[in-house]
C-alpha cells in the first residue's frame, strides 16, 4: 500500500516508500512555458531593455496541479540561474493573503540578509530588489492572491525570472506570460490512479480506469482522493468507484467536491470530526497536539487518525523531524463548510479555545525546560501531563522552530477572533517568553515586533492601559534597536501616557527614562538630562535608591556629552555614593572610571590619575578584569600626557596581560554578551 498526499495546492503528488515525487503529463504546458522564456518581450521588441524580471504565470483552480507544474518547470530550468532559486508562498491554505512584508522578510532570510524588525513593507521590498540586483535568480511565488503581491516582490533586473502561481490573471503587471491549466490527459490520469490502486486492478479493467479519470475530469486532487479510496480498499474494483461517481454526476459541485464527499462520508465519525475541525488549524498546519485539542481526544489517537487521513490523500505529511501535517488548500473551503454545518458555533469556539489553551501550555513547557535551576520552573514542569513535557531543551527548541509559523498564526487568529482576548494575551505572553529563551531577543526581534503589535491591538480594544504601556515600551525598544529613534520616541511618549492612565509607576518611570535615552540618541542632551531627571525624581520618591544611582549616572553622561563637566561630576559622584550605600562594588568601580574620564575631559589630569587608580582598586575588588584592563590603558594614556612614558608602558603591559587571560566570547557562557532588550509580558500570568 502506498502513501499519497495532495500538495499545498492540491496537485498530484505520489509518495512511495522512498518518498519520491512523480510528475505526470503536462508536456504541452511545459513546452509552452519554456518557449515563453525565450520569446522576446514587449520592451525588447520596441528596442528598450527590459526594466524588470519577466513573469511566467501558471493559472488554474486550486487542486489543478499548478504548484506541481511550477515546481517541475523550476527543476528543469534551475541550471540557467546560477545564483539559485527562491520560494515564497503568498497565501495561507484558507485563502488569507500573506502580507508582502512577511514574504519579503522570508525571502531576505533565505538570502541570509538582515531584515530589521518593524521595517515598513516598502523598505523590505526595496531591500529585496537591491539584494537581487546583479544576481541571476529564479523566484517561485506560489499561490499569489493578486497582482500587487507579485509586483511588490518583482526584481528590477531582467536577469531574474519569476514563476508565479495564481488562480487568475495578474492584471497590472506588464508582459506577463500566462499558462492556464485544466485537467490531466487521460493517459496521465490513469497512470496517477495506477500508482495508488496498483497495476493489476487497472490492467484488468482499463475502461473503468478511464471512466474514473473522466468522472474526475482529470482533476489531479480529485484523482488523488479517488486513488486513496481505492488504496484503502484492496478488494474494491475500479469500476465500483467509477459507478459511484457517475451516479453522483448530476449532483451539484465540482469533481473534487463529489469525490471528497464520497471519501468523507465513509470515514469513521471520530476521524471525520477531526478532519473537519482541521479547518481551524492555524496556517493550515497541524500536529497531533493540535488535532487532539480540537477534537478532545488523546494525542496518540490523534496521531493515528492524522496518518490515516494522509493515506487517504486528505492531508499532506510534511518532511519535518517532528510529525506535522498540512491541510491542502483546495480542501480547506470544503472542510470549513462541513464544520459550519455540522458543528454549532459554540462548539467551534470551544474547539478553538482548547487548541489555543493547549498551545499556551506547550509554550510554558517549552520555556520552563530552559530554567532547570529554578525550583518554580521544575514544579511547573512536574505538574504538566507527560504528553506536554519536553525531554530536553534541544527537543523544545526544535519544536519551537518547526511550529513557529503555526504559533505565529495562532497568535494572529486569537487576536482576530475578538472573543478570546484573555487567552490571546496569555498565548502571546508565553510565545514571547519562549522565543526569548530559545532564540534570543535579537534573533527573534522581527517575530517579537509583530507579537507586541498584536498585544497592543488587544490592549486598545479591551481598554487595558497597563498592557498598552508594556506593548508600546517593547515596540519602542525594538524601534530604537533598529535605528528608528524618532519612531521609538513617539512610542515611549504614548507609553508614558498609558502608564499614567494605569497608575503604573514602573511603566511611567521606564517610559520617562526611555524618552531621555531617545533624546540622547538624537543628540538633544539637554532634553535627555531633563527626562532622566524626571525619572530620577520618581525613583527617589519611591525610595528606589539603586535605580536612582543608575539614573544619576545617565544624567552625568548626558551632561558629559553636552560639555558641562561640572554638572557631570556632581551627578557621577551622586551615583557613586548611591552605589557604595547599596554595596555594589562593580558599579562603584564603573562610576569611578566615568568620574576619571570626565576629569580628563575637563583638563584635570592629576585628579583623573588619582581617581583612575582608585577605580582600578575597586575593579580588582569586583574581580572585573575587563574594567581593570580598560582602566590600566586609561592610566597609561594619562601618564603619557603627564610625561611619564615608562610608567605608561608598565600599565599597558598589565592591560595586555589581563586581556590575554580573558576567556573568549564562546567560552564565556550565554550571559556573556547577552542582549539587554527587555521583554515584558502583557499578562502577569505565567
């Protein structure tokens, strides 16, 4: 018995034991497409050089095999494009268009190029076009929802070729070469059925096989379902299925819908319910946990059912280390219609809530496995059912990586639902924490930016000022990290207003300090010092002396940049006094180092020398060898200016010894060079 599946578009795809894909028919279409590549374009005929890449369009209904044809064409012509092939899918299985921003970001990632978090769609599309300039690449844009998606990603070079797959014409794109496909020819359709039903059944009754292919109108997805039905019933004759379909030929619907109804009606009730509820699977991607939560069954039972559905051609098993399945796009509308007619709205809402709750618990487990030193984390892990626990941090990281598209789609769906906002907030909170724990805030910044934007949407819809302030602060931090300082400043000011509305002292103080930091980055040191001073007043009023000491230092830095060295020294000395009161030896050493720097800028080298020597002693007590080395170098520079080169050489030699003994970045552990970006949850619930 063979495994069969429908590709994302519903096209024919046969997975034998070696899991090799077979391509059948379409000889004429391939010949025409290859000829279109060679044919002169309108610009060439008019004597102008083509300004952009040529677009070949493969158009057809979902399930017609358009994606398989595009992939076959790409395999045949890939050798002409030495810089490689890029692929992007422009619609989710349910038909929701993928934002151009996300598609451009994914293509840039495939090129191993940076895509700053929060960058605008136009900027990312421009970055993609710039990256493709001078390259000879082939782009496959699958399941395009409209011309505007393709146009935004179109390279500005005639050396590239774009193969677009869509349901209709791409009106508005110049010189598109369309190839509209229908059903397979009879010979290819029968060969496709033979791969599932076996050669014997087809050989003994070739006319019935041809009649079955005719009843399916050569539609590849319908043929796959028919083949799956036959493969699951080795004793059934091909004529049995052909007669059933001919009897049903007068019924409404397409050949695909008629074959689907026949296959669906003969499923066991639990399998049928799981199948129709999979229309709720985010991004059309499901795993055993998703199916288990949707249907309210065990994970093992869900896994068995999903594998059975793959064997029938109703799902596609993805080639990933963990079991994951895809709902064919051509079947999604049929499943959605079944779910809406056979399930009450309240049951669908409950199924969606169960799925999201299961996702929240898996994310909790995914993060907790990284916190093995925390008794609270160990307690939480022990309280989870065995099916929700990950054996190792590596297994959790792999799950997070494989399920990332579905997890991000889950967050979008939960927010769009509007009735599950509390669950949506918990989901986004746990997803942010899991990404930060396993990926790091820098690497996950684009995903985090989108998640914080969703948190902001929910907070504004529900009138939650504290969550709104947290989301704005996080978005402002990500804007600031990518150089959009003015945008960050707007976010921070809005966060300050929200924090005041919520009467949240943390948010207001943090927002004031962030506003000051943004002004300092913009070079407005007077406003920076003023805002740091406002934040300082808040800290002092609440008796938060360690934080107050840190803010004295930030004020001192702003005055230093502005050239007001007297004010800078006063604030740094206040910071030093605060650090000493709290017993923070390392911070005291750094404060002394900054005082020495300001004294040097102020033209007081003797005082700077004495302060620097004191700072070296404090750094030694703090066991901060890097700071000791930096101070030794500063001492050497000061001694050079004071006319003592021999002592300067001794201090430089000492600094070199210290730096030579420092562990490398790789040996220093994960906290060495850790990202300082703070990720606050929109919910206090863990």
